[in-house]
DNA sequence: AATTTTAATCGTAATATTGCGATCAAAAGA
DNA sequence: TCTTTTGATCGCAATATTACGATTAAAATT
C-alpha cells in the first residue's frame, strides 16, 4: 500500500494533516523559520544555510509551496521565496484550533475511567 | 536514502518536526480529535470509528504514543488510550510558538524586495 | 553569440510509510 | 482448563519520502 485513504476522512482532517505533514521534517522547519526571520530570500541563501544539497533544498521548497505555506516569485535569474501569508494564516488557524481544543470529559463508554 | 539527516538540525527543530509529522496523517488527526472529545477510549472504539483495520489503527496509536501525544494504560483485557497532557502541552507550546512567529522584515540581502 | 548564474527537474538508490491479514500473548470469563 | 476478548506484533506488498549528482532551461552578463 503506502497510500493514505484520504477519501474516508473529512476535508478538514486531510487539510490539517497536509499542513502538519509539510512541517514534519526538520529541514522544512528550518526553512520556515528562516523565512519568518528574514522575510524573503533566494533559494541559494537557503542552500548556504542548510546542510543539504541544492536539489534537496529545492524539493523541500516545492513541498512547502505546494501546500500553500510558501510563495516563490521569479526575479530574473533567481527565485525569491517568502511565507505565503494566506496559506500560513490558514495553517496557523487550523493547527492552533486543534492544539487549543480543551480535553473533553465525555466518556465513550459510561463506566470507563482510566487515564 | 530516505533517511532524514537529523544530526544537522537543532533538537528543537527535530522535536517540532516529530510532533508535526505525528499529526501529518488524517487518521492520526481523527484519533487525536476523538480523544480530545471523549477523554478516554479503548482501541476497539477507534477501530469502530475509523475506516481502517485493527492492525492499522494500532500502528497509528503506536506512533502517537511514541512521540508522547498519547498514553495507553492497560485495563485488564483492553487498553485505555487518552491524550498525554504533558506531551500534548509541549506539542501545543512548540507548534503554537512557531505558528505565532511574526513575519520579520530583515532582508537577507539588502536590495532584495520581492514578495 | 558565448558564458555564467540560478534553480527546477530527472534518474537513481536507500529507507520509511501505509495498510492488511494472520498470528500471538495476556487477561477475563465459562 | 478451555474459550473468548482484546490489541500488539509479524510479514508482506505497494507506494512515498529523502537525498544526491547530473542535466536542463532561462535569464543575465560578458
């Protein structure tokens, strides 16, 4: 298999998972942190910053771009990357919403009280 | 390869990525949401709830347990799962911290203003 | 026009993930 | 003790991810 059964989950659950998955690699965390700190940068700056090859960095950038967290604007020879404020805001709101959920007290079966 | 070069990133970056990765699958989002809503449940309840086999659900539970988001306490024949408040709090604080980072204005190269 | 710079893409290899059925181990109940 | 219930684990197959070097394409420079 290796194939996630996305059709059996809600769109919201799939979207949440997609955002979380995009952040689920230290290199992509580092890229996002760098762009949050520096506003905008070209790919080469990130290649200098990260312990990864140019092609690998480019691939991570592609994933973050595809999920909507980054934008990449062509600037002559180079490509200027930055946080996509729209996508980033959506990711923040969705993930923050999940993380801020209070732990409910509803029991799934009446007399089960363990944790 | 297929092997993440964790040693070249900070412990914080790796921990953040591990939490995000654990949430990077719709089934695990669904499990966390279910446990947030129901406080505590046995594995069989989740198997009834999710469109996945028992072994697959068990595997997802294992991943969430390993990263510290869930706890599983043996209760006779069954296992009672619940949110691990400590781990969940840490995940919330770390991820919320990243998501709440204001977008900085520092330019990585003086005359580059694109996005 | 030829060269250089920049970054995307291709091809490949190693490893991880997802999912399932089957089996196993432990506790509870008959 | 034998059976049932519960859920972890094993083994397998399909697919995805991670990483790199090599190549390619496009714009800028010479």
